[in-house]
C-alpha cells in the first residue's frame, strides 16, 4: 500500500496523489466505454498515448488524452494491460446506446489513424447555440433580436431562413435547459 497525505491507495506506478483520477462509472459518465481483449484488429498501445489510470480489483480505468478531447475506458479481462493489444468495445444495452457508440467511433478512428467523427463537435456546437438562444429568450429578447444578435444577417432573410432557424432553436433551448447536463451527456438531447 502507498500512503500519501492520509489517503491509502493500492501501489500502482501510474498513480500519484497529485494526479489521481477517481474511478468513474457509467452512471457518472454515459460515454464510458468498456473494452475487452479482441482476437484481431488495430492494437491499442497505452505506452504511446497520454493517459492517466488506476486499477481497481480486476478492472483498469484509463483516461486517454486524444487530440479531440479525452476518452474514458474501462478495461476488462486484461484489455488495458501493458503492451499493444487489440481491443473490442463492450456495448451495454442496459444503458443509453448513443453515448457509448460515439465513444466506440472515436476509439475506432483513433486506432485506425483516422480523423475523429465530426458529428460530435457539430452536435455540441448546436447545443451551445441553443443555450445562447435560451439565455436571450430568458432575458426577454424578441425572435428578431435573437436572430440578428446571434446569427446576424437580414431579418427575416431570403426565404425567411433566419426566422425559421430561431423558431426551431427556441424549443430545443427549452428541452436542453429542462434536461440539464446529465441529459445532454446521456444523449437525451
């Protein structure tokens, strides 16, 4: 056992108290991706990736620092042990699928040396846009003020596209605020 600052942690070369990552669960992060050893496919070599991790019982929790953000993995059956290893995603049908599938697509793109999927950024960009519309609505802004202030251009614009865009964003903003952060992370919005 390694004693540090009054806390007791299992001795692990990847763990030091200043940079410890608490173990996460699927309840706390719907994007958590469980992985198991695979027979074939591209290998995951943790030694070549920025990461933090901890082993708890028979599972190894690893936070990968990728170019497009972090990816949280839970290794089962030795999938994340030292050395290059092919891994396969273990999808839990008892959880919301889309966040798991999004993480599986990001891991696959990373392992195959491809660009990460672009729909992740597009989705969150749209949600940020909806939050801005929600803030403006809460402040009492008119649809015209929202359209010109957030999107710019002419009101209502050719074919009234700007007016339609604002009208579509208002219900999304209401749903987003109602769902809260957990709803967004769970993929309900």
